[in-house]
C-alpha cells in the first residue's frame, strides 16, 4: 500500500473515532495493521478478554514470527491457563494446555512439562516460581508491563505504536478544501452553494451572471466534531513516514523507522545510553530532496556530518585531477615474498597487531588460533580450540558437540589498542582473550553468542566504551559487554544469515553496517529502533564492507551465487555506487576477500593471485601470484602501515609479502630478537673448549640419497612433505646458492656428512631413545630413556640466515624461562622394558609422548603438561596426531589394539583390532581418510575412517 493510502487509513481512523464507531476503529486497526492501539490492548488484557486480545494481535503478528511474538503469545496463554487453574476449572485448563500451549512444547519441552505438572497441584502457588502469584488483577497488571516491553521491542510493531499528530477533523478539512477547489472551477460559481452529495463533483447551476467564488464548508450541524482525538493521540507525535530508501546509505541516521518513545524498553536493556544528539538528528524534517521516497533531516551537527559524508563528488559531476600530497607508485605495494609460514591447518582468518606491525594473529580451520612474530619467524602463542565451560553453554550447543562436530575459526581480530583478541567460531561461540604484551593470551570471556555459526566479530566503541559486535546464522546482530558478557543490544531485521559487520562512526554518531547472505545491507544505531537502511549489494549474495584507514571512504567486495565478483566504492551521501573496479577475470566458487591500505590502495585475492587497485582508478593497477602456491581465493590482510601483506596458501599456511620498508622492519625485529635475554645458552663445555662441536665424520661406505640439509626439499604436488613453516626470504643478497629451488640433492661425497654433538646431551643416566625433527625444520626433539624430552633449535644468524637445520651450525638447547622440563609420568614403570613413543603435532605446537606410563600432552611453547590420559595397562607403544585436527590422536597399544582418542572430550571414540602383537607404527594419510598401522607381528593394516 502506498504512503498516501496509509495516511488515508489514519484519517479514516480519526474520523471513526470522532464519530464514536468504536468497533470499526479497532477492526480497521487490526485489518490494516498500521496502528497498534496499546490503550485498547491494555483494556482487553485487564478485562481478561483473551480471545479478543489474540484476535487483535493476529492483525500484527503470529506466534512463530519471531521470539518477541512467541513470548507475547506465551505470556497471554500462560496467564489464561493460570486463571483457569485458580478457578479450579481443570477441564478448561486442560483445554488451554492442549490447544493453546502445546505449540510452545517444540521450542521448550521442559517448560511445557513443568506447566503440565501444575495440573497435579491443589494450588499452583505451591510451585516455587509461582509462589508470589497474587490475585488475578495484580497478575494481569504485572504481565501487562512485560507485554508492553515485548511489543515495543518487537520489530514487527515498528512504525505501528504511535498515531500521527493530526488537527481535529482532518478528513473533513481536506474534503472542504476539495469542495472549495471544485467550486472555484465552476464556470458560474454561486455564493453559498448548497452541497448535497460527495459522490459526484460539485458544479453550480448557471446564474444570471458571474460572481466571485465564496468559500465552501459543510454545515456545522451535520456532524459534531470533538476537539481532539484523545484516545489515539495519547501515544505522542508520529515521526515522519519516510521510506527507508535504497539510496540513503549515509542517511540511515536521518531516516529511522518510527518507534515507541521508550528507546530501551527491550527485555535485555542496554547499559550504554544513547546520546540525545543522535535522537535529535532523526526528528527534524525539511524539504524532501530530489530522490523519490527519501526524506532528509538536518540540524547543525547533521550538516557537519553530511559534509564529512561527502568525501568525493557524485559520479555525474565533472572533476579535474589535483596534485597529490604524496606521490604513490606500484613499488609502494607489498609484492615481494619475504616469508612462507606453515600453520598446519587451513588458514581462515588473519589480522595484524595494530601497534606491533610484524605480529600476526591467525585463525585456522581446526579451531586453533596462533600468534606469530614474523620478524623472528616464531610462534609466540598457540591456542587450540577448547570449550572453557561447557556447563554454561546452551543445551543445543552441548548436543551439537556431543556429535563430534568440527569447529573452525570464522574470524580473529584485535581491538584497536591491541590488548584484546576476539575470536568467532563456526558454531555458537566467541572467545575473548587479553593480550598483556607477553607471549601469552589470557582467557577472559566465553559467550554462546548465536544459534549456528558466528560469521563475524568486531570491536566498537559507542560512547567510548569498548563492546563486541557479532553476527551469525540466526539472522541477528548482537552487541556484548566485554567485561561481563552481558548482551547490550539485539538487532533483528535481516531475513537471512548475517555474513559480515562493519562498525564505524562519523563525528559522534556510532553505527554498524551489516550484510546478509541474501545481499541485503542494513545500518543500525545503538538503540532498539531497528535498521536505518535496507539496500541490495551488488551480486545479491555475500558481501564485506570496509572503510579506508582514515574513515572517509567506504568500499565493499562480494560475490554472487553465480561466481561473479564485485569491488565497489560507495558514495555515502547519495547512497549509491560511486565506482565499480574492473579486473576480476573468472567466476569464483567462493567469496572474494579484500582489504584496503594507506588510504590509497585496494587488494583482493582471486584466480590464485593478489590483485591491486588505486582507489581512484577503476582499472587494475597490478597483480602478483606470490611465487605460486595460492588457493583460488586467497585471503588477504595488510598491516596498519601497509608495508606487509599476509595471504593464505593452498598448503595450509600463509605468505608474507613486503615492500622495501616492510623488509627492513622484518630484519629489524630479526636482529633485535637475538639478544642475551632470548638466546638459549650453549653448554659450558662447548664454551670452554672454544671449538665447534661439529667434526668431520669418517669415510662413509653407504650412499645416502636424500635432500641436503642446506638445500630446500622437494615439494610434490604442491605439498611440502616436511611441513616447513619458514622459507628463506627472497632477497637478492641471500641468493648465494645457485641450485635451482626444490632440486633434489644427492649426497655422493662422505665429506658432505656432518656429525653434530648436541649440547647438554651428556647425561650418562639417560640415552636418546626417540628423535624427531620439528615440522618447521628449525629444531630437533629428543625423548630420553628416563622420560625427559629436550629440544634443540638452530639459531638464525649470518652463518644460517634461514634458521633451519644444518650441519654447519651448532643447535642450541632451548628451554622456556620457567626452566620446566617436559617429563613423562614413569611412576612404577620398568624403564628398561618400556617402549617409549613420541609424536609432534603438525604445527609444532604440541608434543605427545609416553615412556611406559600415561600419555602426556605438552605445550611446546611453555613445556607445561596440558593433560595426561590412557593409564596402563596396556601401555602405549606408538602415537600419531591426526593431520587435520590436533584433538584426534591414534594410540597404538601394547596389547595390539589401536585407540582413536579425542583429547577435547577425554574419550576413546573407537578401538581398532587386527594385529596380534604390539603396535610399532601409525600414520594418517594427509589427504585420504586412512590410517596405516604396523605391528610387531610383521603385519601392516589399513583402516578407513567413516
């Protein structure tokens, strides 16, 4: 229905009220659905006319429309049920239970059972929760307070709770004006015409001569006119009925949906007050602009805001180039590969620290988050996914986790000060960590935030108070207090899962953009008045919105269901697309990721390349394939300075691209990292001798065919078999080895072999029984016969710039500052008869080992014991991590069985049999659902996961 038709209904409602057609008034209110008469609703509730209450409500909402509606109907029917019980009318109570309350059992079966049990009580007040139930009148009054809050918070009642302010008998006035106009059109107008009908246009009978027209009015005695429309007008002024125009992206603050004057009357009221000047911006109409259906508003603050919202002229305006304050070139873009790091699981999210520009936060598909110091090529912190307090999580989530659902990271992000980390997961949860500046992340908050996936997370500062904004598959945007976990706002309005959010502010006005998977863009203020914008994104599917660093320019990038990608800049002041960037070459199977930097460049990952644009030019500026190995849609993230760019790789890692400035910053961190406080001490014996512990080996009679320790190993089918985490920086002055990259080296000369004596390995009471290279190829892990594990790392210096394993440099014994040792539980174990076993997680974050006793899981950064499990007998004889999930472990046992163990839930998920003697080897396939095992019975078996 058009806006004028809507207004006509209001005029008719006023007329019917003035004419005392009470039933017709409320019937039209219900049938049109334009105005919810709260006073009439209250009267019917207080009178207990429940059928009429529900009938009136049905014109505005149904039980299953949303959670507010469901709660409204539930409270009404519950009260109706309790009143029947209070009258001892059990048959009526049963009828209400079956016909009215049964519908809610599918949403909360336990509550329905509890309500049913009230039938067994002589007085339902014996139930503890209903012990304070008073008389019927008081109970109805208390319920009304709750119902009013629910109605005012329900988005379906938005624009329907306030009646427009009208002069008395406005419809009559318009009719009189029309008659006057008709009378003026008469060829021979007569004075004091006798108007007898409104069914046909008025004309005057021909007189003897022309006379000046006189005003026409209906007879005053025809209808008595009340002075005011008191019953309906009591709800206050009706805000301007401007439609939420699609061309008003920036004007959402000036174009609210009408709402109740009680802004925070929602069940979960906000603790963040809404500034009065935000509300004032919304209520001052002026002459409508040229865009149809869009009403603009103004006040001094808004005028200043709109100036800021016009960073550039509209597309139609002609502009001439102006000199830049700073000269830019494509050389400023980070396009040189400096590092290639191995994460161990597919990287799903990246974010640089806002102050420490070489510190990168990484989220993975296995739910793990890792903090890297890129200059030192070092993992500072690694946190696998773990539910902190399952008992506080919702029952649906607990049921979900009982079914072994995998959890991945949807988003990791720093707050602007860099002292908090937010993590959104693919199912329900968000985690908040504090980062005190040390090599640790401290658990602060776990929230079961959304039903389904949490698709995005961001920090915002309404009224200078930090809060967390999230969105999810449940079509909601929520705002959380990071100190208490309390929900501050709950924004409803999207009809599809919300894909991304973009909090921002202009002057003192804080707002949030949100995009859904149906391509809708909405904007929200921190109030309960609903969305200010309903707009379609290019492509009508998943879209991400970002502002330039200085907040003056708004961009979005998204992909349609057909795989067509769009990168655009918005003209906020017009709510229209200002420019569309060219350069996407092929259709994509997913969603393109993009980022902005230096207020000047855009970058997007597509077609296994990183593509760059100048913000002021729609044509592609340049691109790079980052020396290969990128997935079809790599994720991209700039650091704040714009001199480093992190991009994801196809082999479960990421690369760091730099410009010349970024390369110097990496080297600066690398140099400062090797100070006496960080470098582990070499044993005193080696220092005293003053000689290297490297000596030439004697003649070697066998021919060894493997990769040289000083050359990179081959990469087969795009996968690095050694899982290295660091590649040598691609800089000219390091290019001393002329061997082609990834060339397989053949050792033919015994002089190429080296013997390295490990420092601090002279403990006569223990011998090395198991030895591992780290997957990153930077260290050696040894398990001693006494159950103690030691780690040696190769230093990065001029002799060994890559910091990887080599026979030309002595590795150094490494321990955390705490001095802890990784020691297995050997209580009651005969060490001479035990079968030691050890395994290292793919990302080098965890080591698992046993020496005849319990299996211990250690954190490789701190050497702390994370957990112990699988007490003997039987003892463990071989261990293996699942390559995709560090929480899944295969344990070969002394009794020939293999246990598949889930660390997260501390449970053996399956037990495999097939060998006749102890297990001597286990290996998971990296690409197939296969586990291969070997036993002391000289047999090998292949187990296929289902």
